[in-house]
């Protein structure tokens, strides 16, 4: 039986050129966020702890201002619209898996009709500062305290039924990459980690690159 191709695509720094969490922190958070960010990348604290702490530095009253700022600043990576059309034409399923937050991802993704395929963290603005919620926590196979556990999401799709493709960047996609059959990485960190762990990977700059690579794979590109 042929495995069904399915794409798990990161959002911040992948679908969008820049990481929107970093963009938000630079504009709205006090300087303490930088040390928290460094602790995440040095793996001294978990993604869940770090992201939660960073957003807790920002008043809830800033929600609308943050959303408007992100909508104004965000740049979608070239070829994304064409990649969606390419995937749909070939019956390739797409899931957006993000360590980002619903309140700014959903307005950016809404025009692409992907909200039903979105897995991300939630948000609560009922208190004085922003509280992040975690509807997609780690399963029993993961002890990384990911927040939105992309690896756990991938494990919901059996290896013998699905050919799993991860598209992403940075530390938040590393565990998912380990669960994938193929990885497309657009930053040096994830590329280096793919090499370190011997993962099947390809670098890319635009989604046109991803289309070109997939078209060369007969098993996937030949689907209609």
C-alpha cells in the first residue's frame, strides 16, 4: 500500500519569513525577554516554560495592538500560495504545526483557509498579562515539555500509512524532524541538527524550492 503524503509545516520563520514571537517581543516586551529566549535556545529551559514566561511579560490590554502590528509586519515566504495549490492538486495533506499563538496566527492564516488544519498554542487575556495555554501537550513518548508538541502530533499518523514531511526552522521543529521521513529546513540551526542526527533533509529558501524537490519524487509528485 502506498503511503499517503502529509506535510507538517511550521508557521513562524517558515510560512512567515520572520519569527513573529521574536517580532512581538522586540516591540512589546521589556528587556527580560532576551535572557529567556537565550535559555530556550541553549536548552536550559523548555519551549513551554520559555514561551509562557515571555508572553507573561506583556499586558493583556496590548492584544489588539499586537495583532495589528503582526498583520502589518509579517511577510509570507515566497511561493506559499503556489505550494498550497500544488499540494491540493496532488492530494498532499497539509497541517500547520506551530509553537506560536492562536491570536496572531489565525488572522494571518485565515485567507488561506487553513484554520481547520492548524495546531498551535492558545491564549488567555482575562488576567493582567497574557497567559499561554497548551492544547497540544506532549504525549507519553515525549519528555521535552514542548508546549505545542509537534512530534506528538506526527505520531498520530502511523508510519506505515503516511509519508511524513516536515517543513520548518529552528529548535521548535527538531523533535518533529526526528519523526519525519523527510525534512525541509530553512535555517542553519535545523540543518545542522538534521546532519547531526542523520535525518533525510533538504535546505530551502522559498516554497518554490520545496515544490521543485517534491516534483522530483515520483511517488509523491505523481499523485492527482
